[in-house]
């Protein structure tokens, strides 16, 4: 069975999520067919800023905000 990942593709940009080993496998398959750039941990995608936060138990949460985008809309 092939590893499971979540892929968000928009034109020439994509975000891949899932278990790290599955993401690595998926990216390796892409690299066999396409020239790609790995951006590392997701920081910004489609105007959304992502912040990775670890709690005291070592669990990771993701905070997603659109502060700049909202300010730009309000200014219009």
C-alpha cells in the first residue's frame, strides 16, 4: 500500500501534509518526474501565514492567520 498524504495544489505551488516518512516518499516520487523545490516546513501558502507551536507535552499545533490579507482588504 502506498503512503497517504494530503496535497494542496494551486497552479505552480503546492503544500504536502502527512506523516513525515510519507511526505518524504511522495516528494521523492515527484522529483523523479519533475524539477521541484522543497520549501521546508510550511510558513506561508496562498496568503495564509502558518506558525508551528509546541506545547509542554511536545505536541505540535498549527496557528493559521491571514492578518496581512485582512488588513489589505479592509484598506480597500
